[in-house]
């Protein structure tokens, strides 16, 4: 059976329809938009993260009603209150949160770049696997750029570098998928 590699698990699955192509093109378009509006993208991401933290706090408080013992309930409510306060602060003070988020994004891109490079070595015999390596190298460089220029670049770095990462990931996904479609076609006709 012809398959498509999952970059982190090394398992393979046959591509279905054109959904991978649609997602890859969407990633490329959203990456272009993020580059065109870097500060707005950075603030938007920061506000979004603030609300995620807020709702995580609400979940902690809700879970307190299922905890056994007063100590466990108190700790969950306290933890939930801290999450809620932090999330609201980030959501309503996004410029301050953007500075912290810049370092978080740098760390995530560094980790993603390393994992993509490792994934390349798992699937390198497959056609188009070089795109995983290219994606990993570019992602690693982007993480380093954010890390080394912080805090001065926090205003534009999140949006611009996140956009570049989306574009590169979209291109890599598109090219890897196209290469695997050729393999599927060759195996089907053989």
C-alpha cells in the first residue's frame, strides 16, 4: 500500500483527496498575511494565548468541584485563579505579553526545527524528504533570529517570522505531498 509519512511518528498512511494540498496552500496564504501585518499578527497571537490561559484557569476551577478533600479543591481553585489573572493580564495588556511570547515562540521554533531535522533522517529514503530537512533548517534559523534579537525585535518578529514559518511549512507540505503522489501513481501503475 502506498503511504504518506508522518514526520514525527515515522508511520505511513495513504493520502486522501486533495485536502493536504488545500491545507498547504492555506498555510502559505496565511503566512503571507502574517508577514504583511506583523505587529497585528503578534498582538493577535498574544491576545489569543491570553484567552487560552484564561479558559484553562476556568477549567482548573471547574475541576475543583470534582476533587476530593478541601486541600485539593483549594489548590485547584488557587491555580485556576492564577491562570485566570495571568490570562486576563496577557489578553488586556498584549504589548507586554508580546515580549514574553516572543521568547516562547523562539523556543518553540528552535524545538520544531530540531525535531524536523531528526524526522528527516527517519524518512530520508522517501522522495521529497529533503523538504523536511529544508523546513527544519529554516525553522531553526528563524528561532535563532528571534532569540538573538530580543527584545528589540519583539514588535515585528512574531508576525514576520511566524509568517515565514507558515509559508515554509506550507511549501514543504505541498512538495512532500506531491512527491508522494508520484510514488503512489508509480506503484499503482506497476
